[in-house]
C-alpha cells in the first residue's frame, strides 16, 4: 500500500487554468497538466524570488521534495513551450 500523500501548503489559487499557443484550436493541441503544487513551487521560486529552503518551508515540505516538484514543473513548462502544447493547471 502506498504511503499517504502529505499536505502541502498552497497560497496561490489560479484564476486562469489554461494557456495555449495563439491561433491553434484547443482540439488540435496536446495538453500538459501542471498541478497547483508545481505552479506554487514555480511561483515561489521565480515570482517571490525565494531560495529553495525558504520556499520549501512555505510549502511545508522538505527541501528535496520541493526540488522534485519544481523540476517537474520545469520539465512540463519546457515541453509545452518548445513543442507548442497547451498547459492546464489541475487542482488536486
């Protein structure tokens, strides 16, 4: 049986949950899904300019878990931008 998922503090609730390339209908796009955890980790690092330890503390998680969440966000965002995919933010 897998370990239960721990609560992570999320201080950001996005109003916009889809981003897509201009001029391409949604039905023609692949979708990359980002969790609110990944968006929060990205926001703390790049908009709040927090270091990894500070951001992990704000999210109530370990530094290594924070880093794993952040790098997952990096990979998904890069995939969407480079390959012209839509981004969907999913709420858990």
